[in-house]
């Protein structure tokens, strides 16, 4: 399993293995950042006092459950900035093809909040399907993935209709 995927699985402590995926990093047609902006750099803690270290080109997460390797921005770990929000995209491989998990990082006065598409929230999943239709389901072992391929105008509506759910808050530690 890729370190970036492990990182977010541990952070989110997802109740199920069902996830929304995309065929390319979101939002479409927005250039990836080459480095992590200063607003997201530093040492952060979550509600469980697990620690996230964010530097110019990498981040590391340490918890009671596991210490993970450094994760670098790359062709499989993409960060984008769009309308004041950062979009973290992590590439996964399913049945020999690549897909993307997408998360929003929203800066706050204390640090930042992490938002995800919660496929267990049937109201938000239905709202997503009203905006753009699901292309197909992909089964991978016990996990099920819902593939969506929104056009840019649809993605704007996804953001404005709050289809993403706040999963965790990170508070910056003064150094």
C-alpha cells in the first residue's frame, strides 16, 4: 500500500472501505504546485495529539498506531490550489489502472482542516450524483470505489454544495 494512502487511511480512520475516486487529480485543469506553501508548513497536532510535520516538499505523520515514511510531492502525490483551498490528491492503483483520491485542506487561524468525500454519507453521495453521474463502481477485495469524472463546472458545484465532509482538524504547534 502506498505511504500516501496509508497516511490518510490512518488519519481519517475510515469506518468503511468505500471511497469516491476520480480518473485524474482534482480540480481538473488546475496546475499542481511544485512545493507546499508556507501556510501549510510547520508542525501540527490533531485531536488525538498525533503529529504531522509539513515541510516545503514533504510531510510525515506520526501516531500511536504507526510512524510513516516521508511523503513527497510527486506524480502520485499532487497538491493544487483553487479558490483559496488546497486539494491533496493521492494516486491509487486498482485492477491495473490508476485513480485518484481527493481531499481538501482548508487553512484556518489555528492550522487547517481536512475534508474528504464521505461515501457513507448517503445524502452527500446522492447530492454528488445529482451534480455529476457516477461512471461506475470498482470492487477491489472488500473495498468498493465509486468513480466520478466531473467536468470543471461540475467540480465548482461540488465544492459550493459542500459535498466534502470535515474529517479532522490540525492545530499548528508554535515552534
